[in-house]
C-alpha cells in the first residue's frame, strides 16, 4: 500500500531511473538494450497504481498467482509466516507472463542498476557458442561449470540464510530481489502447479527430504526458486556471482558458533565481495548495507562503520559508495524532471554534490529526516539526456 509517509515511491522512481541510465536511451551507457518497466500490484495496494504510472511503470493489478485456499499440500500451513508478504511474494512469478520480451528481470525496489546488463542479456539470448558468455561472472567456475545451452533463468543465492554445512549450495535459497528469466507461460503454469501441490515441510522445506528449505523465506519465492531451478527444471539456469549482480556486500564467512570462519558457500576459499571495485558491480541490493533513506551514512559518519555493513566495518567502503550512488541517481532524476517541466530544480545548496547524501538527509542520522521526493503530477518520462555530475 502507498502511504504518504512511505518512501516506496522514491524507491520505485530511483530504481527506474537507474535502469534508464544503463539503457540505450542514455547514449553514454553504450548499452544496446531498451527497457519497459512493469509493476504487478496486489489489490490491497491499488492506491499505488496512479503514482507508479506517473513515474513510468505499466501497472497491472493482480491477485497472487495462487491463493492460499488453492494450496493442497502442507505449504498452506507455512506460506503466510515465511517472510513479510505471505503468498503475495509469488507476484514475482508474473515476470514469466511477459512473453512479448526475450528476457525479463525482476528487481526489488530497494535495488538499483549501476551498469548495463548487456553481458547477461547476450548470454541468455544468443547462441550457446557465443564467446560473450566467457565474460559472464558466475559462481562455481572452479568446478568445471558448463553453462546451459539455453539459459532460462539467472539468479544469485543468499548464503547468509544458513550456517555452512547445514545445506548444500544448490539447496540454499535464491535471493528473491533479482531474477532474470525468459518468459514462458508453460514455465509459469509449472510454477503454479508446484505451489498448488504444496509439497513443503517445516524444517526440510520443498520436496521434503530434498531439503530446499529451513531458512527465511523458504516457503515463498526464495525456497521455491531454489527447488524449481535445482529439482523441477535442473540444468536450465545459472547462478550469477553475487559480488557483481544483486550485490549485498556481505561477509563471506560465518560468525556463528561452531562454524566461525568457514565460507558460507561451503568452499574452502571464497571470494570476499567487500573487496571488489565499485565500478565492477552491475546491480546492488540494499540489505546488509541497510537502506540509504535511513540516512545512517549521513556525512560519512565513521561511527557508523560497525552498523553500516556488518560486524567488522569492512563493508563500509562499498556501502558508502552504493548509498552515495542511490542519492546521486535521485539528484539526477529530480534535475531531469525539473528540466522537462522547465522549473527550478529542488532547493539544494551549491555544495550538495560534495555531500554523501546530496542534501537529502536531515542534520541527524535518523530516517524521519530523509527528505522525500515530490513526484510530478503527470507522466513525464526521462527525456533523452542526463544531467552529468
């Protein structure tokens, strides 16, 4: 639902403008791909429809693909409590119904695109013999991984969900904030049938002894997609390297008693996503780094290092960089809208671009001091040029 005090619309606008910046509509991006933006809205959130359309989304109000009352198996006992949104999480599966597109990417609103996704799109669309696939950063490259001839889905996993050793990598939940899929009504209906069958048990998860579960969100999209890609339709998807796609900038090793120091991926040696270059990250998801609009990174406060990005503060460098980029995208967006409306941009001081948060946070490190955007009264689009900073 859209509440006056909610920053959901800011998130939606900033995400969409970040996509715009990384598309062919921005010549500086060097991307060859265009985009269309869709929002599937549950009937309970119908008041979000009009403002989302003004931002630039094509909105479709839909009930969840499977109602709880339709589920025949034991899944119905757990789906409502697995995470924030109960069976509404399955709205994400409508991405498969957009069959007029070659590839559809679902992204959570607390994400932004930092670089064009051409390598991913090329790898999914082009012939399996294309050399472009050599440039796609994926997990398990040291295990003689062979990419599927036809990549139907691409995702990242959330290895923070379980302690090392409790699950094998293929059983660990897909991170539900980023899914790239080839639309298919056949696959969509297969997902629906899996949910209706509801073969899910507490503790073990999807498939019972197959153990696709036992973690946050397992009864919903995170466990469902792991089960689907790993068991229902194996050999049709690729696990992207989470340091570059859907990057959360998380600690690679466990801090849990009994598994302290072990790689969460179960590898002996694991990549530390906190060490990658900011310019190499394609998309980022504000989870471990907290949300920019919470304003905890206000003025680069070093005292926040222990909070902003985890227990040892090593994530701080990239968390600060991704937060600043979110605010920079917002600044560019509002400057662009002001230019299209031929009105002065929002009131900011002359040094705003030197500020970590571009002046959008108040004088204290508390989320009520975030200064919300003013969404235009009519759909403007983004024009054909960007305000360079």
